[in-house]
C-alpha cells in the first residue's frame, strides 16, 4: 500500500520532472529490496508455476562450491533469475533465500506446519526480533526457551529451528517490523 501511495505521488509529480529522472525514481521504488517480503513476493510472482519456495529449492536447486545452481543456466543462475522476472535488486536476496532453503532441513514443515501453517506466515504474525534474539510477538518470550517445552523437539533440533525461523523472520520483515 505504501508503494502504491508513493507511486501515485510520483506520478503526480511527473509533469515537473524529466521523463528519465521519473523513470529512475519509479524503478528505485519498485526494486527496493528492504521493503520486500521475499516470501510474499515468491507467493505472488513465482508460486503459481514453481510452488512453495522451500520445496522448489530443495527439489530443483543445489549448491556447488558455495554457489546456488539450478537446472537452467547452471553456470550463472543470477543471470537466469534476472531474465526470469526478478529485478536486479531482488536477485541477491531471493538467491540467498533459496540457497538457505536448499541448505536447511525442512524441520518446521516436518514438526510444526500441521499446527502453525507456513513458516513465513507464522514468522510474520507470531515472531519478532528483539536485540538480535528471536522472540514471540505475543509476550516477548525467547523462542529458544519456548521451544524447550513445545513441539516435542529434541534438544539438538531447537537451535536449528530457531536459526531457520530467525532467517524466515528476516526475509518477511518490513522496515516497520
């Protein structure tokens, strides 16, 4: 909604600004990764063809020499992503999200999703970062402490799940959150 309001304002100012400057301003607003919820972006733009991001990443992508690789353009997936509807500003964040999903266990999906749904929606609604620590939005309790008595997780799974949820929370966060 903020982008729409800003774009409308920019359009009204277009008569006062040269077309090239205006186009540059609009491109910057539309491509600003700091305001993009990566999971929502994927769900709106990619999921209809590619399904859930984590399932897609784990099934179709791989990591070789610390580089994200796919079936298309194996030597340079970033070029493929740029040519496949991603702006330059979103190639690195979406690539990082997909790479993290390839490297992570589907622990949330296996142990939590039956009650809590998608990790992105759960992180968006129920989790917050506070001084670098993942906490519950409801009462500010540390998620690591909460998980010690929730979800029948084994002790070694708790830090794995916390790091995964921390990453997802960062990927869905808007600047105001």
